[in-house]
């Protein structure tokens, strides 16, 4: 469940925050912060506890009748460890459709993206693909579901919205040259304040944060530890890994999103 679905389900069940806290075992203040949208990266186990408390109270249900998909199999196989001890191997035990990052062994649940977010991601993937194909380059571009990690570090794993990979000799997930995050209100602070250092540690050469709400682009040249560059959606932004030979016109992206 995404947070909006949890809130809707709580109201349908007629549960107060206090009742949901008692039923789930989650502290009242935590319930209020998560369902109020104030917690940017809620603890994965906390989310599962809330989902469990919000499940329909019936012996069985048909898939076509179930408006709030739940994990039906036992969850114990990936809830038996303490935060700080999870590794990339534990991600393989997650149910289909559950997207998580690892931060120093802590499992962090990612919210479902909005349609506008996905349109922006699709536009960027298309622009990079067209440039690579036109110039016969060796780089590849992919979106969302392939993570980035550091060699021999299985406790940190990030899922950028877009990544460009130019070194085919590196193992999967360890060769990103450019990582791009398209922010949502819940992820913006993490994307801007915490992820630059994480991506730098993972060997990513360049990192972009695209803030849809503020219509700005923040570019980190991690390879050269250069000053952060700021752009608006009225600008054309050069791609550093290509030496500026390729640029993204964000006015065109804005027109695409406004259609």
C-alpha cells in the first residue's frame, strides 16, 4: 500500500489513529507522522505492520475483488533481522512489486511514483537513448528497477530513476556513470541532502536531481568534486559525462509534461 491507500483504508474501516496504533503495535506518534505524510522514508517493518492491521478481516478473497493488494505469503522470512543487518540478498525475498533501497543495512520502502514522475522519467530515457543511438556510443540507459551499489558492499543499494552506464566490463549495478533522481515531495530532501554522498561512494561520476515541483535541476559533478550547479526548467543542461556535447532542454520537458 502507498500512504494514500493506507489513509483511505483506515477511514473505510472507521479506525482512529489511536485504534490503528493499538492494532498494529506502532507508536501513535509514528502512525500520525507516516499517514500525515511527514515521514520521508518510513521504516519498512513499520509499513508492513500498518498494512497487516489494515487488511480486510475475512477468511478469503478473490483477486478481482481485492482493491488493496496485500502480501499473502508469510512475511517472517524477511522480517527476522534487525535494522542495520539487511543485505542485497534480503531484497530477493521481497514480494513482487515491493521496491526498497538499502541504507547501511536498513531497508527503506520506496513510495509508488506519480504519473507525472513517470512521464518525466520516460522523457529522459528517450532523450538519452536517442543521443546514444545517433552517435553510436557504447553507453546504455535504463530506468527505475536496476539498482546501484559499490563493489563488495552488500549493505547499500540505491534505485535511481534513470542511470547511464558506459563501462560494460563492470558487474551489474556497479558501473553507473550518471544517476538521475526525479523527486517527489516525500523524497526531495533525501535526494538532495543524502544521496550525493552515497552515489559518490558508489563511484557514480555525475548525479542529477530533478525537482518537478520547484522546476529546477541540481547537478553534482561527483567525479571532479566541483561546485554544485543549479538550473531552472528554462535552461538547457549539459551532460557532464559527455563533456557537454549532449544537452537536455528542460523547456521541452516542461512542454511534454504540460500536454
